[in-house]
C-alpha cells in the first residue's frame, strides 16, 4: 500500500469515528431535550453554548484555527437543537409524523380533506330567519351543504352588533334542517358550549380565541368537528399547538383555517398567508380551510383568492354571503349578495374541477 493510500485509509477510519461520536452526541442531546421538556425549560441554552465554545478554544491544538473549529461546532449545536425540536414535533398528536395519513372530517356527507374542494358559506352574522333562509336556499341550489353564520360575534368595538346569541343558533338550526344543511358557527365562551351543541354541527373557534386554552379544552372534550381559525398574529407553530390542545382532549376532528394575519399592509383587511396551506398540510395531517372573506376584506379579491387557495391545495374555502350586504349589521363591505355568490360559485366550481382533473392525471 502506498503512503497516499495509507493516509486515505486513516482519513476514512477517522471520519467514521467522528460520525459515531457525532451520532452519540446527537442521542445525548435528544435525552437532554426530553428532560428540558419535562422540566418546562427552553431547549436553547446560550450560557451552555458559550461554555462549550470557550472549552473548544482552550483545548484546540490545531491545525485548524479556533475560529474554524468553533464555526463547525456551532453548526453541530444548531443541528442538535433542531433534532430536539424534531423530536418534540414528532410527539404532537396533530403532527404528520405522528399520523402520516390525512385526517378526513365528515360533515353531513361532505368529506373535508378527501382531495376535493369544499365550500363553507353563509352570512357574517345571523340577523333574522328570512335573511338566513335566503342564503341557505342559494347554497342549496349550488349543491353546497355547509352553512356558516355568526350568532356570537366578537367585535373590536363594544358598541358594534354582538350577535343574537342562542336565538341566532336556533335560527341557523331551523333553516339548516329545512334545507338539509349543516351548521358551522362560532362559540366564544366555554360555558355556552353545552347549550350550543344542540344547534351546531361544527364548532368554530375564532381567531381571537385561538389561544383561549380553556375553550380549546372544552371543544376537545366534545365529539363534534372543530374549525379552528389562526390567530391574527399567530405563528404556524402556535397554531399547531392550539390544535394540539383540542386533540389532546380526545377530539381529532379538527379543521385548520387560515384567515389572514395582521401585517403593516393596508390594501387588504388582513394579509392572506397562502403559504401556510402547504406548510400546515406538510406538518400536520389535518384538513386546511382558507377564509377568503376575512383575509382580504374585499369582494373584488374573493375570486382570485379562492382560486389561489384551491390551486395551492386548500381542502375548503370559506366566504360570506348576505341577501342585501348594504344593510348588513356587520362586515357589509366584504359580503357577496346572492347574484354575486352564484357568479362566484359557477366560476369557482369550474376552476376546482379543472384542478382536480389535472391532479388526477399528474
């Protein structure tokens, strides 16, 4: 064996030794991560990292410079931290790593998450029987089955219309039964949950309540689907943890809803984080809905936002419809009237059909 081959053989042997030691270090880091999680301690410890870097500087004898070796170890520290975070995500019940198959939520014959586009439509707020009836009939003619409507309305101003409460739920239930639809409506207070269960088919938890942990726990204890909206300034990780609160109580029938986040942009009511759809579908096994009304706040953007949502893989789209938006008691500027709704649905259904055919032929 030549000298060159001998040195290369030593390099290979040393490389494998480094690999073994690196993986051993990774396993130790995982154990540390589990202990920190049990203790409720943050995984990143800058004091310990500085201690290790100083130790490397004190013991480095070359030929690599200390700065080079420290740079290499910083990458190892970063990878170890990511390893701990991966372990934590794997443990989440909502994680795709925990359950590789898609969760399908069945509501009145609609299978949300089955690869087809579904639609959840209705007025922003329940105002009267006649108002809800007109919208419900329009939905039924379009072949839709999911009727949304707000009976309990969390409003920014305490002087704005707050909804009809339980009476509003009763109107929704009556109309839904008459037209063969399912009711999707928001519950604000854990104490209202038991009474609301007689009238709703899907419990909606709104953006402002995404981290109302007691409400999440109560919703997780019932056996009805939950549509969970992303908070106004919530990260995707925080959104997933909110869903975990529900799942941890035993209810895995969860639908995630991207409804726009608050940014500095004023052209729209919120900023639709369209990239959240594929990220959530990659990180979780739960179906994802996009609320195009609240994310844009503009009727002229509902159609393109809906097409974007369907094209990027959303399982359903939510939008608001009112017989006469000009006299609506809430969010009048962003609701479609019946004619606009029909035109919207005709174009959206044709687009969704095209996307489904392309996916089938891919």
